[in-house]
C-alpha cells in the first residue's frame, strides 16, 4: 500500500513527469494567537508540537487531529530534498488549496502569500532552495465569520446546523513540487471547434524556441502543429484528422503532448460545443435536458477532501447510476482531479464558487471575489465537463443597485469576457441582475401546487419565482423574467432518514418510502413534462451531516433502489429533440 495519501497527480490536464508529491506526515500546530509569524517560527529549528496527515484539514478524522472548534490560524512544517541537477532549471511549489490566507516560507524566507481558500496557486522557489535538505513552513489564517471571506457551507456557529457543515482550515488539497527547464510552457487554453474539426490553442511560454503540439485519440495520431515562439503568448491550431465528440456518458478525450525545448507537458481536451437556443440547452448542437443533482463535495472522514481517488470517482458513478447526467458542484471549487473524472465519464457540471459567508455589500467584495474567481476559471477553463459558470448562489439580502454596488453584473461581464464559450448564470436562485439562463429554486413539497405554478410557463409564458412573492422584492426591476431558457436549479430536498426521524431537510417529511418515491416522481415529472424547462437539479445526491435530504446517506449508501430513481430521471423530457 502506498504510504503517501492521495498519491495521484493532482492535475492531469497539465502533467509533467518531473514532480514530487509532498503529501504525508507534516509537523503541525494551532496558532490561536496568530503570533507564529511574529515569533518567527518559520526560521526556528524547534519542532512543532503535533503531526498532521496532509492533505487533510485539521478538523477531519483523516488528518489525525479531528479538532472541530473554530481555528483562526495554523502552521505546518516539513523538509524536502533537492538534487544538485534540479538547480539547473526552475523549481515550482504548487498548492491545490489552502484555506484561507497563507504565508509560505522556504528555508526561512517568505516565498509568497495567497488569499483564497478554494483555488490553486504556484510559487517559483528556484532562488530559495539549495542542494540537499530544505525546510518548508506554512502559516494559514482563517476566519469564516468575518464577512470578508467566502466560506461556502462552512458553519458560522460552533455546531453544524441546517445546511451548514463542519469547517475546513489550512491545507486541504495536494502539495507538490514540479521541476522544469529554464524555458518552459507556462499555460494553454483550448478552443475546440466541432464544425471545422479543429483545436485552437492560446498559450504562453517563458523563453524562446520551437513549440510542438501533438494530438492523439486512443493512441492514434490525430493531428499536430509546430511553431516558433519568442516568449510571451502564442496561437496554434491543429486540424483534427478524426472527430470524436465529447458526449454524455462518453468522454472521448483526446490526448495532447506539448513540447518546448526540453519541456514536455501531457494534457488532454474534449471536442464539444455548448450553447443556448431559445429555451433549449444544446450540447454538440443537440438539445439535452440537464438532469443534474446538487453535489456539496463533503466527506465524512475528510470533510472537504476525499480519502482517495476512488472516493472522488464514486460520487460520479452513483450519480450516473441514478439517471443524472451532471451536477451543480455546489458552494465549492472542486479539485481538478474530480473534474478530470467528470471529463472522462462524460458528466456535465456547473463550475461554481462558495460565496456564502461573504458580505456582498462590502467594499472588498469585488476585489476579493474577482481575484479568486479569476483563478478558478483559469485553472478549470479547459475541462469539457464544465458546461457553464455560476459564480454566486442565493445572495440573500443583496439587491444590486447601480448607485452603490454592481457586484453580480460586474462578475458576470468579467466571466463572459474571459470565457465566450459557456453560458453564465449570475446568481443561482436569486437575485438576478444579468444572466444567460433564468434559474429558480423552489422547495415546494406539494406536487399539485409545484406543477401548477410552473405550468403557467407553458400557458401564460409566466415564470413563477417564489422570491418575487416577498414584498421587498416585488418592485426590483432586475428580478423579472422576460423570456428565454429556464433552469430549476434546486428543488426537492425531500427529508428522509430511514433510521430515525431526526435530521434537517425541506418541508414535511414523507412517512413511508412509497410516499417519498411518489413525491419525487411527481416533482420531477412536472419539470420533465414542461416544454419550456431546460433542466433540473435535485437537492441532493447524498446527505451531509445533519442534512438528510440525499438520495444516498453521507456514507454513500443508497436509501432507495437506484433503478427506481433512474427510471424516473431518465425518461425523455418534453423539450428534448
């Protein structure tokens, strides 16, 4: 058995062979006074008082700590070796994610800082390392209650409650070293074109030389190109000799090899298109009804971090086994390795951001939001499984007003500028300012009322939106539906705990399994049968702690026969061709 937890490469879309996984046992300590940097622990040889298993957060069982009270600062230390030959090129230190503000020291010198608990970041530590033993020290501050820190579904109270759960502090994704030549490929964005069977690549290199890009499908060459690059940006295009479309349940991924001098990067892409047409969502020019499910990305033993790659893959497998063709990756930026498996399995997902816990009125809002959201898009742009972006979810209490704050529309327009290929929902559920898809949330449990409300979209072209029924919102000009695609992006949430009556969920719980299944079918049928509804998202795939409205338990055990749910979900929708 491999002694390193999560030993796989954390980002298969950008993989070099010369890398070192730094997961494993690290020195660790709490820093409740936030004095570690003042005390210059980064320069001390004194061992920290505890040990932790990275990449698991200290709140989790897998970390070996399991401390679940509020933690406002932590520190880590470990040693790593560098060979003399490695000093001939560049050495980069990568972090999958560290929550929230991190300070990174190498051999007692500050290598860099990062603000944001959900996105990956990289530091060039070439000038800080030496041959032989080196020391890495990390200090991370975290305060999910201060209003200036997006924290998603992390509880702001001592206990988990309702739909807020155990917190995550510090390192919660893989840490690794990567070694490159002095001249290397810095980045690349992929633009597949299914109409002309081409892949256009916009990228950046450091240094001058010849760039070679080769594509293949299942080992067979499918096109290549070579060009001179003098540092900075480049544009390349491959005319594909074979067309294999990325599709639902069928990833059909092409392999890519990018070579620049002595630097080689392994990557991949999917040939597919997404666009809106009237009320319809089109995948590869075919109308597809989005049968999605809410996935919170929580695990009983690792909190934010899956114990293994198999645990990551399993959530996709069980979802597809229930007849879902995708998910809203809810209030969290999921790790790149999860998205890789979505890509491989042909599983559509919405890229989202953990905006809860954040004061959207704050003067820091646009600054902090834009910084981390831009990092999320940059990292995940090339994943074919991501078919849309949704930077906000249920911004309760925030109504955009031109006179004082335009956060939602500003982030929407930014997203559309950096990604012209995907639809964008400004905020899921409420309150829309400008959006490509008008989505609504509705946890009405009475099937007849739920169906009657949304049948009005068919008979009157009127979209019922429950937030409009609140007096404060009736006159809000940006909240009115004026036509176009409609997405029921949260519904159901039926509370069902087969072993107990306890647990949180939406509305009155059914009393029998038969009643649950009848309600589930009735609510879902109302959406499938509506010819102006482009998709649904059921809340949720699995229970999370006290929230018991999952179709699976928190331990990923089915509550119902999956084939019954699959039969309800899988039948043809009225809007589909």
